[in-house]
């Protein structure tokens, strides 16, 4: 874990908690590093919640360790770049529905 006040880049799922009136009362990042980060609800934190809530994000900020968890003050965020482990066969230009006949008798 980073030292107190260290700048980090965290990639993970942005989880937003709202009250019964749909006001944001909490934001967490469930990091790919298996850590959870509480987001400071300043202007950038609220913007992260509004734009990236329930999505994956790459967040740059200052993390501070406190007794109640790791707190992240957001400096910048964006959608993470896709990992290029291998091309998805459904996105391939080689895939063509017209190559396959749909014979209803086979169903």
C-alpha cells in the first residue's frame, strides 16, 4: 500500500452509494489491486460519481491511509484502456453472418 499522501493510479469499479433522495453519500473504487478506496467527495469526487458511476475507471489521485480505510482525493480520471490480450472473435472483420445459413429445420 502507498505511504500516507502518495500519488497513485487506481484502476477499478466506481461504486456509488445514494440516499433515498438519490443524493450521493459515498463513492468507493473497488480496485483491481483488491483494495477498496473511499473517494473524498469534493468537486472531482462528485464528478467521478456522476460520470463514471458503476463503470470501470482509471483514477489518479492522492491516497491517505486512515483508521477507517484508504481515502483517495481524485485529481484526474478516465476510462481505462482496453488490454490487448487477444482479439475478440465477435469484433473480428472475418465474422460475417452471411457466411452461415439459418436452417430452421435444424432447430
